[in-house]
C-alpha cells in the first residue's frame, strides 16, 4: 500500500468518510493541534524533569483525543471532561508555586526546553483561535474550549519553570 493516494491533490481530504476542503476549520484546528503535539515531543528531549515529561505525555494523549473529538464533528460524542481541565489546572498551579509573580513581560529563551514549550504554546493559542471560530459555526464541548485555554497557560508556566527554576 502506498502512502500517497493522490485523493488530496485538488485540496480535499477525508474527514470520517466525508470529503472536505483542506481549508475546513476542522482540518485547520487539527493541523494546529498536530503541530503543537510535534513541538511538545521535540521539547521532551530537553526536559530532564520526570514529572514534566509525564505531564507532556498525558497532554499529548489529551490533544490526540481532542483532535479526534473535533474530527468527529458530533458534540454528543465529546471526549474531553471536566476532570481533564481540573487535572491541567492542578498541574499548572503546582509549577506556578515555584515561581515569583510576574511584574513585567518576559522572554522564554533561557533553555531549549522553555523555547520548545513556548513554540508549543503559541501553536496552542492559534488552535484555540481556530476552535473559537469553529464554535461560531457549531457546538463545541465547553471542556474542550476550557482545556485548550488552560493549556497555553500551563505551557507558559512550565516554560518559566525551566527558565527560572530548573
């Protein structure tokens, strides 16, 4: 079986047995999530803190599930739960407890881990903007929106953690 099918040569792709434009918001959101997952995986190579690596693995699984949820295009089949959001908030608060309060804008560039986390963060923010656009067209799971919103905060906080603590 060949990896290429030529079915997408005219700007269309399959979304659960339905042909859609590659510019469809579902495809855009999932493309941004895919990028964020790739950046997180790259960043793991520079993270020497087992609990952060474990978090990133969990987040990767959550993002994969969210991408599946978006592709399903059926709010009745929502995967993201309140417990996922609460877990992320708990992890964010944990790392934030090591940091001084922010008093100015900062650059996240002291470590390679922070730089990769920052790249993932801005990609998640793009995914969130695209997800909000999609929410104007269809119902989106509230917990999915909350999770993506918290994720950019988590990534910012953990990037600070690597730059300032580790």
